[in-house]
C-alpha cells in the first residue's frame, strides 16, 4: 500500500521493509492489476468444472456391463417383459 501512496521512492520502501526494490514494483503491479477485477461491474463467468473423460468412459462401460448382465439374468429367469427381449 505504501508503494501506491507514492510518498517514498521504491528504494526508500525497499530499505524500510528490507526487501529488494523489484519486489516492491512487482507487488505494486499485481495490486494494480487485481484492482480492475475488484471494481469490474461485469458478472464473472462461472468456471466450467474439469471433466475427467476417462472416468466417465469407465463408468459408462461398467453400467453397460451391469445392464447387459441384468438383462440376461432376467431373461433366463423368465422375468423380462416381452417388449425387452
């Protein structure tokens, strides 16, 4: 915040806070870049969840096998309706 006030030079701030002047400059730049997000009126776009295609394919395969097995078992037991044979 002191870098934004502009009362002291980067070198004076670096000496006061015992850091390199580049760190003061980077911190100031990051703060200024972030301020646009804080005061932006536009609605933030919702982040799309990452989709794990591999696990979805595995789940589809598992459910297909279970469905096929259940259908065959019900068919053999004579419990499957005539429409599903």
